[in-house]
C-alpha cells in the first residue's frame, strides 16, 4: 500500500499563474478531497497558523505530508539568517505533524532557457568544486531539521543546477544520506534526459520521498527541436497525465510496491489541458487501478 498525496501545484502553478485556477486555502483542500486524495503538501501561501492548518485539514480528513522549499545552495555557506528562516518553516511543519521537507535549488534563468537541452560536456553545469558546498548546505539544513523530527529530501528539478543525471550523480557523491536523502521527481528526471525507472531501481535506498510525474515524449522532442524554455514547455503541457508519457509510470509504480516504498508518493501535474481537479482525480484512479487502495 503506497502513501499517495497531492500538491497545490496541480491547481496553482506559481511559474505560470495565468494557466491554472487560482484556488485559495482552504478551498484547495476541498478540491484535493474531491480528486480522491487524503494527504497534501503544505504550501506557505496557506498561512502559518498551526491551529488553523490542523483544523482545516482534520475537517477534511487530510494529512500534511511535506513542503517544497527552494534554497540557494550554490556559492557560499548558508547564513545564520537563512538557516533561521528555514528552521521556522521546519518548526511549523513539526507543529502540523508534517515530517518531510523537500529542498531544491531555485530556478535559474540561464538554466530555465536550456531546459532539457543541457550539454553532455558539462559546459553549462556547475564546476566540480561547487558540489561539496551544495552538499554542506544541505547537511546544515538536514541537521537542524532532525532536531525537530523532520527529514530533508533533495529534489532534482528542471531549470536548476541539478537537472541532468550527471548533475544529480555529482551531488549525490557528496551527500551524507543519514542527513539528506532524495525526493526523486520522475518527470523532471526524464525531462532532464534520464531513465527514471532505472534510477529508482538503482537508488531505492537513497529515495525517501517521491514526486510522481510523467513527461510527454512528443512535447519533449518538440521542445528540444525548437529550443523551448522550461516555462514555454509548461505552456505546451510537457507533463502528461500519468501513463500517457515516457517516464514508464506503470513500471515505477510496480517497483515502488515491490520494494515496499514507505515514503510519500506525491502526484504532480504542473499544467493540464482540462480541469485540474478532473486531471488530479484521473491520476489518482490510474494509481488505484495498478496498485490498489492507497493511504
């Protein structure tokens, strides 16, 4: 039995606000429930009052399962002020019985422009000596989160410094997985040129949290041919409904079940052609038909 959840990006995409609904909290919880989900990632736009967050979630029998947090990990060590800000979020998560923090690099304009088209020679990637600093910053976040009973998971993401398989491998070589493991995003990994199923099979013990996402192979090919940025690809619905794309979602689900994956599986589709709630429900049904009832 997988622990399946959803995220606000299925309704409100901060990258492309005109393309999706603008659903406020707590109405977005109602839509998540309508779509069949019983767990939701916390988004800071929902507010920071633990009592309200707990009451609204409990009213709908929804659990809080994690929160996405972009952090600039490149260059210098995180400052005390930055760590204090992150710890405030971690403390809030602990207060609403949410024990997972998903950390990613922020989108970079030069990388957003090259989405899915990063050269294999490393010329558009970070220098080798940048990865230890990234890892040290992640370790600092992981250590402070552990004090609150929260686990940190690093998220690979298109349009950031960690998009391609080679870039993720370079960072992983420096990670202490007792402090930070992976939030593996299947769609972003496939978009970045990787085989998501193979990565999952090879690194299951390093993945503590998963964003389940598919990628439309035809749109991806067109994006590469025409040099679309990540945002332009989103407008063309680069992430397809589960099972319609090239990320081998059925194989991934089977592997998750066979390996008794215990972390959260968060279904994301950043943009869609129809109503987001209908799409979110269809993705939930797709999972149920293949793995049975989920938590």
